[in-house]
């Protein structure tokens, strides 16, 4: 972590309703280190970029005109058709 990140104060809001489930908010799996998350995102972006370049190379090798695009969707079939 950078020195700035180490000393920066943050406000965290945790909603509590008194239930047993609300106690899990203190053990949230969703807390993260922003620097670690940035590294993870960069690695994933690099992985996707590499795949797109491989697909583009296939088009070139087989003489198929076209472009390779990345589509982000929860339903692959629908994402491809759009």
C-alpha cells in the first residue's frame, strides 16, 4: 500500500437490524484492498486483450475479413446477437 493509502481515514457504514444475519456484515467478504483489486482487474484486462488478439490473428490467418470485439453480458447468446 502507498503511504497515502495507509494513513487515509475512511468512513464505513454497516446497516444493522439486530438479526443474526446482520452480524455477518462485520465479516463481509466484500471488503477489499483497492490496490489488490486494481492488480486483479489489470491481469484480467490483459488476459482478455490477449484472447482478442489471438482471435484476430485467426481471422487474418484464414483470410476472413472482420473485426473482433469484446461483449460483456450475462447471457452470451443474447450478447452475440446484439
